[in-house]
């Protein structure tokens, strides 16, 4: 199937092949979204890798008990990174 292209090299949107391709892609996206919706509900209920609550962007929610503990450990690590002994280690290593 040869799809006609415009002078700039993009697919010609006026052709029959392009419209069929777009229809197939739309159906595939819909099927994937439907299958993904089924898998996400199942996945969250049986998740064994991590029990941390996450925000919509995927980061750990710092409002939870576990999130606060993680944030506290990270702050402690950042503080220790700039300690005198660590600065001396970096200076002489």
C-alpha cells in the first residue's frame, strides 16, 4: 500500500488510504484504552511491587506516612552529603 505524500513529505490527508489508516489507528487506540482500563483496575488491587500511594504524575505522595518517611530520609541524606567528613572524602579521593 503506497500512501501518497505531499511536497513537504507528509501523508496526503485527502487520500482514501490515509483515511483508512486513521480509522484503523482510532480503533486500535480505543481497544487499547479499553484493555488498559481493565488492566489498571486489576493491577492496582493486586499490586505486589509497591504499596506506596502515588500522585497522578506518578511521584510518591508526600502526604502519606510512607511519603513523609521517604522525604525525611532524603533530607537527611542531602544534609549528610555536605558534611565536613564527606567534603574531605571528596577532596582527597
